[in-house]
């Protein structure tokens, strides 16, 4: 399932979609989004932070059937 959510201002961008199913590569995307999103916060979120996010995603077993 997926649905479009209009951003503030009412414009809709086809590149933004919310979905409830897990797809191959989503875990890597989550790690990358955290890495890029937190990069401006400085060294505190560099280094081992992406590894921590990846470990958390793996431990949550989001890719397991039924999740």
C-alpha cells in the first residue's frame, strides 16, 4: 500500500510516497538518510553513527515476513 501525501502549500511531488511494505534496499536507504540528515550536526553523528542505525534496522528485523 502506498499513498501520496501533499507537502505544505498543497503541491504534490511524484517523488515522495509513503508505503507500508518493506522492499529490498530499504534498510540501506534508511541508513543513508540518517547519515545525510544528521551530517550537519557535526562529528557526534559521524563515524559509527551510520553503523549504529544499520544495526538497529537489522535488529528490528523489518525485512522479516509479516513486518
